[in-house]
């Protein structure tokens, strides 16, 4: 398949445009917010509280967000959440620009923004299979990530200069504008969704009615401990073309919210490779995000400067773009296992902050970390979109996000006090060790290493572009 094949589908083109526009404004937000808080109080602990408040709300609402995204038309959910996010970020920008911002106000608005993101994330991720045929999922995800990363590079670079020259308030205003434009593009996309490729009628099951992972466990070919866990069960066992058509719009009816959550939990917990990787990221994210989001700006302020920190963030985004380009050309048989193991290398930028906080070193380290992050992210998206039933995909994404993000607020809130207690360098070294250990533990599980990258498409999965 050509790397440009997904662009033949109108719904995918609008999805790509909307997500890229949103991230173009959103790339500057973490930089602007970090320095807004540091200008306000100068405290790493206060910065940790502000960013943690958003993460707490995000995790708290994610499960409900998955249900909403599976019950309502996903494209319309994205329009609404984009507009609400534009409103919350506009309010933050006005408060900062007028000198009325306080830490409690920033925390309250962070809660609102995190809740909105919790609804939009599963809808956005689960919408991709509704815009292209299954055989185009890998190039589609790579193109999406490439667009996001290209916009992130530009947004971070321009945003860092904007924050340095005019102040963080204007950076937050750019973020709000990006959300508003993305909402308009999602609205246009919603008109094309009736032409989107129909989802395949096949189920991600084997001919015996079990999931591929369950078959491995039953035959004894899995890795250590693969006999544990529930077999995958749920709606995929009785999927029909009608239920697939319903899933492509995200519309569901009949079942209660609690019933939907139970059904999503069965699909999530029944796949060992899913929850093992999510557990890995629950630990890894707390360490990595705490180290880079809270302590990174603190190290920058004490050494090479705020504008240079924007370049470091942009370097990571350059690496992410490189990872997306790599994924467009490289198609290993077990992409998920490779990506999971490579995540140990994301300790390198954290180590660089600890032992050599010089601009040249950090640019290389963060760029390399970005390549690793993106290689994993594309493999993960394709694995879920290929092996999880379409009508439960938003809920599985929401359980994934809850598990992956649940410890982020703890990491963000604790690294500041830890740095005050034992020193910034020692805290960063501890975070790096946690990242390596979590990655090695996850890749040691057989079902993670052996998950196939592709499920062969059937004739029913093909459709004509529009």
C-alpha cells in the first residue's frame, strides 16, 4: 500500500486536518502554562499541582468519555469538545494576560480542560478505523501522527519564541484559537462520515470463537504466566454487519452506562497484552511526565533558559516525526513487542536532564526519545484498532487511558517535593530507573512480544475512496 493511500478518503483528510490544526495551537500550551505558573509563584510544587489538576480530571472522566464516544456520533463529540476546550483555554489566556491568574483558578480551569479532553480522546482514537479500510490503518495512523508531530514542531518552536517575547498569555491564546479552528474542521468532517468506509464484518476471533491471545494460552504457546487472565469475551462473538455499521457512527442504545462499562472491561481485561502494556505505561508515564513536565522547566530556568527549553520540546517533536516516517516504511511482524521494549530508551532524555543539562545534549536525547515514543504509539494504535471489536473500541481506549494516566498526577505532584528533599538530580535518576524497569517487565511477557502486527484483510473489508 502506498503511504498516501489513506488520503484518497475524504473523511480521513478532514480528520487529519482537524487533528493537525488542534495540535498546532496546543503544542505551545505546556510551555506557556509552565512559565505562567513559574512567573506567578516561582514554585515547582505549585506547577506540579496545576498540571496534576488537569490530569486528575482527565483520569476521572475517561471511562465516562469512552461510553459517550461509543454511544454518540464520534465526529459530533469532537466538535463539541473542541469548542469547549477553546472556551476554557481562552479563559486561562485572559486571566494570565490581565494579571488576574492565581494557582487555584488555573487548577479549576485545568480540571475543566482535562474533563473535556477525557471525552475527546477516545472518540478521536476510535474514529480512525471509520475513515479508512483496515489494510490502511498503519499508514493512516502514521500520517496522522506525522501531521500532529509536524504541527507540534512548528507550534513548539513558534510558541517558545512567542512566550519569550510576549509572555505566556499569548501562547495560551494561540492554543485556544487552534481548538476553535479544529472544531470547525471536525464539523465539516461530520458531513463526509456517511461516505466513510464501512467497517469489516469479520471479527477479531479465530475460527474456534476465541481471540488469538486466548488460543495461544490454550495451546500452551504463550510466555510465562500466559495461562492467567480471562478469555476475551463480549460483543465481538456475535458481531454482524448491522452492529458494525452502528459502531462506525459511535451510536449505541439499549444497554445502561454500567452495562457498557462492564462490556468494555471484558474486552480490555480479556487481552493480556493490552493490560500488561497499560500497566507498564501507568508506571512509566508517572516517571517520564513528572520528570520532563515539572522538573524540565525548573532545570531550564536554572541553566540554559526558557527559550532553549522550547527548542528541547521541539526536538522531541522532531523525533516523533522521525518515528512516524519510520513507521510508514518499516512493518515488522511483531511491531508492538518491539515498541514496548524500545520504551526503555525513553529514560535517556531524563538521564540527560540529570547528568548533562546542556542544550546540545538535550536536543539529541529528546529527539531520540521522540523516535522511540512514536514507534510505540503507532504500533499500539494499530494493535487496538486491529484486534479489538469496533463497537467497544472507544471504551477499551478509555480503560487504556485511565490505566496509563492514573499515576501521572501522582508523579507530577511528587517530583517537586522530592526534588526539594533529595535534589533534582537524584529525583531525575530515580525516574529514569523506573522507566527502564517498567519497560523490561512488560516486554518479558510472551503475549506482548508475539502479538502479530496485522490481521489479513478479507474482501468485505475493502471499499472505494471518496
